[in-house]
């Protein structure tokens, strides 16, 4: 188990660092060509690598992080039961979208995200659907605290909220990746919602809801019990990916895009943090809490509940 944790922490660190590295390149290096011209040979090699592999690296490490995290906390079979449908169904949606315009609108991928499957969809795209989809679903499923008479009603609510978290991330991702100074894809039609077609948001919600539902069905006999500390990895991944899109959207686009960014915070970031906080503390957390002389029994009881 220890070697799994080490590998997971390495991939998470690499995901966060490569995301921040890519963000710095897009926001500060590329817009200032004089900085590139003055780079030493090692810096130029690093810049060249970042331009050719940076977008691939952060997605691959994100997928590896959630795959290892799922293997450690949920088990291999449970993780694969979510991973395989999410990758296959999201790839099918993307291939359909880039070919016909359904369900996201007419768009095409540019360079920077790796080898394109069928010449249309970079192989990294279904990986990003997987790791962000699992991130959003686990946050919603574990952290949703509502009083419902039926387990199925709770499950439906978790699926809906997981899809909302995923779509909220797209509110900052799509403008950053399609309308900023250095785009990775482009829409071939004028979108009604800040350059995005409304059906793009519907497509995101529908695709996420579809593969999350299949994953939930395959998990129907598997109890998913995660503590707050165990839910920290999905929260870090969600916030890191939000930051990537939001920073580019806010810095490189005009003030109008503060609106979708605010919506992303309201429907994505804030609920994600609430879901994480709602998860029950682990035994280690409780032992630390009980060892604090300033904590009263009432406080402990409130935390457990």
C-alpha cells in the first residue's frame, strides 16, 4: 500500500507542477517573446519541451493520479468500472462532436494536446474526462449530505451534482482553451454564451451524466466510504484544474468573462469545498481532534455528524 501512496503523491505533485508550469508559459512567456529570446540554452530546451509536451503532461499525470488514487482507495475493479466507460463514452462523444457538431456544437482541435485519434480528438481528451469525471462524482457522492428516504434519490442527486461540478469547470476551461491568445481548440460557429454554443454546455452535462450513471450502476453493490482526508486528492485536482482555466480566462480575456468565472466558482469551487468538508473525518483526524485540549465534546459530536 505504501508504494501506491508514493506513486500517487508523485503523480499528483507532477500534475500540479506541470499545470502551473503550463500556466506560467501561457500567461507570461509566450506573450513576451523577448523573454524567450533571452533564455539560456537550458531554458530554451525547457521552453521547447513545454510547448510540445506541456499540455499532454499535465493531463496524463492527472489521469495517473486519479487511477492510482482509485486503485488505493476503491480497488482496481471499482476504478476500472468507472474508467473504462468514462474514456470510451467521452471519446465517442468527442468523435461525434468533431464530426457532426452533436452534442457540443461544431468545433475542431488544434495542436498541443497530443496524437489525435482518427485525426480528430487528442488521446488526452478522454483521459481528462475520466479524471475530472471521477473527481466530480466522488466529491458529490461522498460529500452530499441530505435527508432522503431512498438511497436511489441520494444517488440521483449525487449524479446530477457531479455533472454540475464537471460542467462548472467547463465554464472557465472552454473560454481559456478556445478564445485566449493561444487556443487548443476552436468553435466553428459563433456561440451564444460567451463564444460557446449553449448546446456545448448541454453536451458536457449529458456526457458527464451518462458515464457517471454507468459507473454508478456498476458500483451499485460497492459501498463507497471515504473520509475527508481521503477526499483531499480529488479536491486538489478539481481546484488545480479550475485555477488553470480561470487564470487564463481572467487574465487574457476581457471583463465580460468574469461572469462565467463567477458561475464556475458558485456552481463548482464552492460546492466542491463543501462536499469535501461534509465528508466524515478519518480516525487519524479524530485522534488529532481529541488530543486538542481546547476541543469540547460538543464540537467533536458536531464534526462527526
